[in-house]
């Protein structure tokens, strides 16, 4: 149990460091780093504050706190992926609209040029 | 192509992706049948000479800088047609499967009926020759599914030979399904309380190239469209209305 908590704590810290470096190098935009940082902080707090993990296990009705930690990890990352699906869908819609608009504008420009 | 405002203005749109083997012939046929109509080929970022051959055959070409797939490609054509003021738009495939001699029939029904959409159906006169087993199965499934949703039967829900009037054009230029759009487009129309009609049309073998719909894709197609239909039924329109 203690080893699992330590590993989770180390992985959470590593995730925070990796994301902060990526943000600093402009590999991830700040607004998209929030989900990862939030997920990492939640896992860090759960793995470092045993009473919180026990409380979560009690709320979820799970007798085994490590199982509650795995459940929480799964839930947190599910939320992160869901958020990124929303962002991706929005970006795809925007890309399609922009591609169509660009094609139409190019069409108008070519039409005007050939009319001259 | 200049903006047009005539009450009978017609644009024939031909979405094309790597159709250099057929697009010139299709454009030539359309121009022969309807010399007064505008012909627009929407080139979905083809890697071959589709755009050049379409221009050579006398069509206007709308070239997409990225490959968008059929729905995005057709919607680009609808958007341009709407901006240019066309009253009627008829879409035919760029592979030569649709016979342009059927276009006047579709146009006449569009003009005379109060329908917003007219579908060129290959099944009204019993032609099943050019449909694979899986696709045929999918079509039967969608007929069953769409009947209660649309409140009436539709014989050929996957037909890409489709005419729309300006009302439907306004809707589709704002919202049009991306992949395999034909069936979902019917649901979009139904949600607007629009009407459609089917007219019998001939279907010919492809002039060149191969269909992108393989057996595996047919299964994906069925699942994708099933999901798309239900999503369109449930779709929340508030955000779109606001924008």
C-alpha cells in the first residue's frame, strides 16, 4: 500500500514537472495544460494524504484504499480525455469551416482575376 | 461564376476526389444536357489531375486545400451556391454512376412540388445491379430505421444523386453531416419539417477508379450512420442558433 502511494506520488510529481516544462517550451498551450496539472494535483493529494484516500474509499464503498486510488486515477483521466475530445471536436469543426472558407475565398479571387 | 439571382437558377455540383478518369466525361455530359446550368466541381484535395480536367471540360472548380471527406466537400459546394444566390442545387457523383440526363427530371420535381429535397432513387424501378451485398443490407436496414423517423418510406436513403432548393441549401450550408452524409441529411431535413420526394433514376457502373466503400467500411458505415442518425435526433440546436 505504502509503495503504491509513493509510486503514485512520484508519478504525479513527474507529470507536473513534464507538463510545466512542456508549457515553458510552448509545446502545450497553457489552457490545455490545466487538465493535466489538475489531474496530477488530485492524484498527488490523494496519494500523500492517507485520510483523504480512506475517506474516498469509504464514500465509494470500496474496502480497499489502493483500489479506490486506481478508481480515482481512472476517473480523473477519463475526465481529462473527455475534455480533450471536446477540444478536438471543436478544433475539427473550426478546421473544416476554415478550409471551406479559404477555398471559397480563393475561388472568388480566381474568378475576379480571370474577369479582369 | 458570377452571383445569380434568377428564380430558376441551377447549379450542378460534383464532389470529386481522385476522379481524373471520369470527371471530365461527367462535366461534359452535364454541359451537354444542361448548357445553361452552372457546373461546379468541388475538388477534395485530389492527388491527381481531377481539378485540371474538370476545368478543361468547362466546369468551375472549387479546390479544397485539405481533404475534408464527402460531407465537408459537398457542404463547401452548398455554401458557395448559397452565397452566389442559386435557387436549386443538384449534386451528382464524379465517378459517372449518375446519368445527367436524369437531372431535368429532378429539377422539374424540385420546382413543381413543394419539397425541399428530391432524391434520385435507383430502386424505384427495381435496379439493384450496382449495389454490393453488404451495402444492400445496410440500405434495407436504414429503410426500416428511417421510416418511423421520417414518417414515410424512403427507397434509396444512400443515394448521392440529390437536388435541393434554396430553403434546404440555407440549412445545409450551416449544418451538414461530415461522413456518409446522405442518410443523416434526411434526418436534418426532418428536424426542420422539410419534405423530400424520390424520383426514379438510372444508375450506371463507375467509369473509372474503385469505390472507397469496402466490406469493412460498409460495416463501419452502418455503425457510423446509425449513431449519426440518433445524434441528429437528439442534437441540441441552442448553440448553433446563437451563433
